[in-house]
C-alpha cells in the first residue's frame, strides 16, 4: 500500500507542476500547423512509440490534423533498422515523406535523445533533420528533455517527482498533455463519443 500511496502523491505533484504556459504554447503551435496545412510526424520509441500511435489517432480524428507515426509501419521500421541502422530510421522516413517548412515533428520521449549516452539517437537525428528542413520541433519529454528540449521550438518537460520512476511518469503524462491538447477548445474539432 505504501508504494501506491507514494506513486499517487507523485502524480499529484507532477500535475501541479506541469508548465501550463508551455502546454498552451504547444496548443497554439498545433493550431498554426493545421491552419498552414502542415503535417505532424509523432516520434517515439518504446512506450512512447505506443503513445505516438494513440496520439496520431487523436490529432487526426479529434483535431483534423494530418498526423503520422513512423513506428506504425513496422515493416519499414524493421527493414530500415536491419539495412541502415537504428539511428537513421526516423530521418529516412521523414525524407521519403518530404518533411518541409509547413510540417512539424512531435517528439514523445522520456529522455529526449542523448548522443553521448547513445540514447534515442534516432530522435536526435530526426530533430536535426527537422531543423535543417525548417520544420517545427515540438515535444513532450521527461527529465531535462535531452536534445529535443535543447534544439526544439516548443517542448514541454514533465517534471521529475522521483528519479526511480521517471519513465512511468513521463510516459503517463505524455498522455495527459496530449489529451489536454486534443480536448482544447482552440484545437478540438470533433467531439469525443463519451
């Protein structure tokens, strides 16, 4: 019972500390993206890849934003990993998609990418590609946000409540933030069923 109570206290602490202004700025970026007819490429690995798939559905269905998650195409992802290596899987996917200045990437990540630690090098490469193509770099990340936060345009960092639970909290609060966004009156176009 002690773990559950502590975990729930951490959830409350994180919710109170979320940067509302940055979440609002992320909403404004997405409204502008939709208005200019840009596409949203949502990038994540591990649990964040599953979140990316869910978020694609919500941004498309509820907000009318053309959105994609490269990890949804497991055949291409695994072929690129096998033939070209893990660090380039997102970059090559974005190149085939002709990522450009009307578009944005949305990074969902616990660490945000860190080349020195060899963590999510594919996210770092994708952020660099987006910047080179004048696409916007958005994110919902944990810890200090890593490379995504350093190089991104609007990146929400989920506050750390407990070092040993950074991953579960960061991935859970990715969902909290994107659900806040897709239900935002400025962004939501279609009502949810319930």
